[in-house]
């Protein structure tokens, strides 16, 4: 069973309903992720600079009422191609909140294409900082047309722009 949380006019799936307490929720439409690939991805695996910037806004945290936004950014160079967008990976990332506090999350990243959308889900745990010990679920949703074209070998993929939903709960 999944609880639905309504905040700021947006609905999204939140933590499991069995006695979960929401520590923090950040939601669309303003929460976004932009991932760029340089050079743009193709079917050829090659050295690529991958830059990801995630903006979390608006956010609500009952125990930290002054917390209302955050960001996370990461740049890495790796061998990459468009098929790797759909891989399942273990990831770590640190969100910096507008309060100056941080939350480090260790998660399993999985991705699928469904109904013309690329859906990337991160399920994990806050391992350090604010909300340490709580569970985290983050979902990126983006149009999949450019990725599908890349997977079919008919286009390059320079970037993916996603809507973001983040829930931290215990």
C-alpha cells in the first residue's frame, strides 16, 4: 500500500503507509534534475563527462520548519553510452539544504521506460547528516523520446531534464 501525499497542489506517492512518518518531502513542479552528457551519448561507449544538478524546491520538513529547498550537484568522467541510462547501480549523493545542513543518501538506482516516460528511482537510506537513519525515495520522471531515439541509434542524447520527487521517512 502506498500513501499519497498532497503538498502545494502536487500529488505523489510517498512512504509506505504502515506507520511511516514523513521527515521531508520535496516535490514537483519546481524540483528538477538536469543531467548533461559531453559528448552527447550514442550507442558507442566512450569517455563522457556526466554532470548532474538537482534542485529540490519546495520542500517541507515538519521537524525543521526553516528547511524549504536544497540542491545536489555532481560531475564525473566515465565511459558511458545511452544503454547505460537504464542500468541498476549503487549510488551515493549529498544534498545541501538551504539551512546549511546536509543529508548523504546511499541508494539503489533503477530505471525503466514506461508510457513514454523515463522513470529513474532511487531507494535507500540517509547515511549521514540531517535525517540520518531514515529511508529515502527519490523519483526522476522525464520524457523518454530522446533516449529511445538514442537506443535505436537514430539520435544523440545531450541531456535529460526530469521532474523530481523526494521523500525521506522513517
